[in-house]
C-alpha cells in the first residue's frame, strides 16, 4: 500500500479513507486535529491529499488505532519524532518526475 500511494500526486478523501478502511468523517476529524495535515482544495472545495499527507495518516493511524495512543499522545509523539520522508531535494526531484510523466502522457493524448 505504501508504494501505491506514492504514484499519484493527489488523493481524494474517499481514496484516503479506503486506504485505512475508515469513514471519511474520521479523515476529516484527523485533518482538523493534526495541523501537519494540510490538504489542497480544488475549485469545488474538495480535499486533495498529497502522498506526504497520506504518510502522516499512516503514522496517525498506527499510533491511535494500532498502539492505542490518545489523540494528544499521538500529537506529542509526532512532534517529538517527525516522520522521515526523505530530503527536500529528493521529494522535489520525485515531484518533478511525476509532473514530467503526466505532461508526456498528456502530449501523447493530443
């Protein structure tokens, strides 16, 4: 599942909820509780989560659902041990590769 969520640039709230087999209301609640999650919004106002947001949801899910942390305990844990998602340069390079791939696919369609 982790490699799967690295392929797309954005995920809808329904896709994120399906990844964790939870209701979308829980995803919205966690978004409000954890300020590290900053979804983008499309023109309609729908939430669009990045792979980094999904990484944060993985960590939150693990702490709260699997290890039994309270929300406050999970917040403290995330502050003391932030997720290592790689260097900024690596993330930027990966993002640019995805954009290039998407643009080439669009070019082939035209």
